[in-house]
C-alpha cells in the first residue's frame, strides 16, 4: 500500500518550476493545489520549452535526498529557458488535508532551498493520474522529461544524481 502511495505522491506532490527568467520568485510563494487534470493542463501549457517534471513527496526520504542534485543538474538548463516542475504527492497518505500538505511542502521547500514553483497534486487514484497524464507512474521519486513539443523525451525512475538530471535536461532539449 505504501509503494502505491509513493507512486501516487510522485505524480502529484510537488511541482517545481524554474523559468530561467531574470528575477526569481520564491517557491514558497507559488505553491498551488492541482487536480490530476489541472496538472496535465499545466504540463501542456509548457509546450514550447523543454520541461522536467519531478514527482516527489515530503515523506519520501529518497525524494528529499535528490533535491540538491536536481537543483545542481538543472541549473544551466533553467538558465537556457528550460523548466523544472516539482509535483508533490502528499495526498497518497491518509489524513492529509490541503492545509497540512501546503505546510509540509512549504517547510521542505524552505529547508531544501528550492527556487522554482511548486504544485501539490490532490489526486490519490493512480488510474486517474495515469489517464490524465498519459504515462505510468512508478515509485517515488520519478522524473519525466518533455521536449519542446510536449512529448515524453526521457523518464528516470528512482533517485537521480547531478549527472542524471543534466542528461534528462539534455534529452528534453533535443
């Protein structure tokens, strides 16, 4: 049950978006709750720029451990206009409320020094997630790279390091 929850959280928990624009916005200021369909629309709206979507959760230790590498491995990518979207999947755990999920995500964003927008996916049903996003979600963490046309260019299952994220970014930019 916990692995299913991890997979669901990987798709919804936090969305990290780095625009690569001049002034940066604090990720804490931009946390939003999205349904699976709203998340799919957010991803579709990013067409025209390469995008990495990182599915994670605050209760997932491997997810938190990879965040410094995600930041480092995508720094140049984001400077070139690539986007990183972090999707927190907090609702895979029983008893989580919108308020508690926002508080947990805000705290981790602050602790980790994340500098891109965050979204929290409110969906708990993996079938709904799969149908809305058009991809199979595995256990957390999971990162999906989309090219400029919005097509999946690469998927990385499990913890990534700086080189893994740089390679995902390169594949999304092709």
